[in-house]
């Protein structure tokens, strides 16, 4: 019997259904491995004892009709979990214990999943390296002192290190796809409105979207099927007919038209990314896809647009953290003084930076010049995609402009950190589904990812292309367990 | 355009975040480099473009104004820094 923790979700479910592995055995394996992996700093809050208890309860009264029968799963600490501390990686929520459950996690528990723990992330999901977390850096299991990407960095690290069979992250500008790319794993950001935002600590409400992260494409299709649902509790949740993503998954993509946007060939892009993209195009052709050159003319305006829209929405969303009803409270001489000290001590540098930018672009006299302007450019970016989709079914690009970098390498230069999201941000601005799949390695043997972007609500095509290409690429992570105690 | 120290302090007041003098200087530098990058949007003419305010093209739904949760008063109060 191979090690339980190295199984894919699909294999683990199969083994549990065939009664070859019990839920409790699975839980023990993941808990044990997680306990030996503290050096990764992937967890903020462990739920190990409760997970073991619940897995026993599942085994005593198993229900094999569920989609995730007794499967232990760790989730990003941005999802509110009833009676389990939820910090969003921030000091200001250090002691916050929700009295309700996010819809996405509730969907997982309803299908038999069991909470293993809460995973580290950049503070309020603002970051691309997990370095802005109040709870410290996370190690990438690929190599020591390498960032796991962000903001879902605890999720990508735990997944690549086999501490959880699958996980969920959230993606506002690339926070699922970029960490997946940095760790040799699969990450899918669904269409805006597919997965409920209810109970997810809000960052930028018009961009935030939850999605699956997994070791292979099939596992993402299984998890997407569970978490994607129409939810009355989220006013932007969309009621559309969702596919049975895993059973409709096929490698037959013959005749599918895939667009290659010339504007993604950015200045100073390393040769290895360019080569990876070329290889990706060949793989797509081998799979039977037709390759078509397309243009997305406003691509270079996406990042500047994002860095107005996202901070503006964040400054508004984060106004609620004032030390009054919950979270950290610092003492002050007056009410205003208390607010100001609480927010100064409770938020980290990056979060403060973004609140300041957001406050500025929304302030009187600047709203039209910045926020309104950005919303107009956002329209142009979306129209680029609308037009491209008259000609193609999906779009293929690199996931990131570089592989994972060292901890500390970019943390002093916000703009260079922001450039990480250059290929992922347009997808959020246009509300489209996008997946990152591992597709190769750089000169240091660090993983590199390719991104497939789809039409709105067409996650199935995105998954099918990824599933087909994954077989041709045949990428395998080479993890040495260097961090194990 | 440059954001000076005075503006940074004004914005920090609006945002209700207290700032030490040294940090305010660093923040002014950071904000200036970010805005330099954002200024790129001025290359585009957008007079006749409709702003995109929401990607979900739905009208907001109404719901009945009725209580759906149980009495969770104690649970909520547990999170408050102080209570009477």
C-alpha cells in the first residue's frame, strides 16, 4: 500500500469507498504528516483532534454516497469556520471565532469533508508571497527559503507537501493560480458568481472568488462540483446550471479553438517562460486543439486598473475593523484615538498601504480621476475578452512571469511584487474562469505553470483542456521532504 | 503628480490609521511609486466608455426582512473586546 498522503483525492475517495482505507486512517496520516511539517508554517490553526474524532464518527456511520466521504481537508484561513478561529492572516482578527460557516466550506462538510485546519495566507489575502501574514512566512516544499506564492500560500504549501489531499483558496488577482504555479500544483479560479462569497473575509468584493487547489486536474473538477453553488446569502451569486464537472471531464478537445494573446509577451519576460509557453502551444496542438493568434489590446492596463479597484474596495471593506465589536482593540484616549491605534497596530504594512491607496482614490476630488477611470478601463479589458471569445473557446498564457523567488527577495518593493500578477489579474477584472497547471521547470528546477482562461461559466472547457494537456505534459513534483522533523 | 507628507497624513486621518512620522515618509515614497505606475491609465481616452461597476450582470435580489438565525447573542458577544 502506498502512502495515503501521496494519493490523489480521486484515489483516496475510491479507497475509502472500497473500504480499503478508513476515514480515520486517512485523517491520522494527514495529521501525522502535518505535525512533522511544522517548519513549513502552513497552518495557522490546527483542528487535528477534532478531525480525528469526526473521522471516527464517519467510520461508525459511513455514507459512501457523499462526494467527499470522510475526507480530511485543510482550508485557507480566509474562510469563516463556525467555532474555529479565523484570522485572515491578520493580527486584527487574531482572536476572532466566527459564529457562522462560509457557504463554500459548508458545502464541503455537507459532502462529507472534515476540517483538518486553517492554512496560512497573506494578510487579508493581500500579497503574492505569503510574506505579509501576521503569522510569518510559509516555506515552499519545493526548496528551502522559497516563497510558496500568495496569497493562498499556506494552501499551496500544504497541498504540495501532502499535508492535505486538496484544499481551497481565494483568488482576487491571482491568489490561487500564482501559488499553484509556484508549487507545481493545480489551481482554479472559477467565474465570478460561481462560488459563494458568503463567509469569506472580504478583500475586493467585485474580484474575490473561491476555488479548488489540487494535485491534478481531475481532483479540481471533483472539488469544484462540491463548492460551486447558487447562494441567496451572496447578492452576486449567479443562478446558472452547473455541470457535473468530474463526470463530464474529458480529454477529447479535438477542434477546440485556443487563442494566444500577443500582448502577454511582456518586456523582460525570461526566456524560460517564453519557451514554456511555446511548449504549451505544441502540447495543445498535440491534444487536437486549433491554435489562433488573438489580441487583447488593453492587457498592459490591467495591473494599474487592478491597483485602483482592489485597494478602493479593500479600504471600504476593511473599515469594519475598528476595535469595537470584535477583533483586536488597542487603548486610546478617545474613541477616535482608539480607532486609529487599533488599526495602526492591528494591520500590517501592506494592508495599510492598500487602505491608504484606496482611501486616496476614493477621496473627494480624486474619485473621477482614479476610481471612475479605472472602472472604465476595466470595461475595455472585459470587452477585449468578449471580442476574443467570438473567435476562440479558451486562451492559453503563462501563469506567472517568473518562477518562485526567495523569501525576502521582493518584499521591499511593492511594485515589483505586484508585477507577479500580470497574467492573472486581467482574468479577475473580467470575471472569467482560469486555471493554472504545472507545465515545466526553470533552470533551478522550480515549477512553472500555464494558465488556461475560459468563457464565463465554461469551467468545463477549461478543465477539459487542462486535463488533456496534463496527460501530455506529464509533470511530477519532486518533493524531498527536506523540512521533516 | 506627487503625494506629499501632508497629503499622506490627511489620508491616514480619513482612513483612521495613526502614523508615526518616519512611517509616513516611507508610505509617501511607496505611494508615489505605486501612483507612478497607475498613471499609465491616462494614456487611454475613456470619455465614451461606460464604467464597469459589477461583473455579475444581475439586479440585486430582494428578500423578506425576517430573522433566519437562532439566538446567537452570546456567541457574538464572545468576540467583543469588552462587554458590560
